[in-house]
C-alpha cells in the first residue's frame, strides 16, 4: 500500500489512461511504470512474473479477516469457500464476463457447480458509471459439489425481502451461506450496526437548527 499526496504525479507515471479522471479505476502496470512508482514512493514490491494492478484502497480491506471478494475462485478450489454469487448487469461487455471465463474450466471438470438464474429486468433502464445503460441483471451462482443446497437457501433468503427490509438476521444467514465463520459474522454485523449508528448521528446533526428560531 502507498499513500499519494499528489495525484498528478501518479497520473504521469500511469500515462494517458489516467489523464482524464481522478484515478478511480484499476490500472495495469508495465515494468517501467512499476519501477517508477517503487522508486518514487519507496515501495518494496516484486510481483515476479504476475500481472501487477494498481487501484485505490477500499475500506473492505480493513476487515480483520479475508473478505472473499476477488478471491472467490481461489478459496473455492482450496475447499474453504462452499458458495459464491455474482450479479452482472446486462447488456454485458467482454470484461463483464471475465470472471465466468475463469470459472468455466473448473465447471467443465466438475470441480464446481454453476447455476445461472433467469434475467431480472429493471422497471426501466438505468445509467451506470461511465454512461453505460443497463436493462437488468443476471445472477450466476457457483457451489462446491454437494453444496448446491446453498443456492436454493440463498434464493429463499432473498425472497424474504418481499415482506420486509434487509436486517441483521438476514445478513448473518447470507454470510453463513457464503462460508464465513460465526466469529466473522459477529464482527461484520457489529460493524454494520456501528456504521448505521454513525449514519443516524450525522443525520441528527444535520437536522439540528443552526441557531435559535424566531416566531
């Protein structure tokens, strides 16, 4: 991890791909770019022969255990994650299907089970980041052999949203189905409650009058 005070300097290292934004994307570094960044920021990092990417830090990496996001395939092949779910907006582009392409050989070999749910159209098209227009979503589920029941259980959990809002109990069920431990679920739910409380405090602060009212 590196902290950058001057984004313009980092944009120069990254080249034209970063010219017109505030570095919200994910950038693939060639050897020269990686060398320049290491020298400039004093980073001791050697990716070997692996592809090297640079992206903004995300609060999800402050969690004291490995959040599965981005590691789903590795954890499933290792046998420590029983179930993964992906929601993809359509119409899709090539990059949207890269995750499925990575999973495909393991589906063909029988190491993983895949289930694709029917498309779910939006009431009306929505415009996403970068101006793309989406008409709906498709859900793709993967499970280890013998763990397919988690797909049905997950769908049942989400069916409950017809009768009320998402809550801590559903959050715990969701985490359990995805393979998180009880201790990890406890930490996550406590974090969720804390963030909600902080949000309420901010709203309450904004609602307070700036001074005495006059009649």
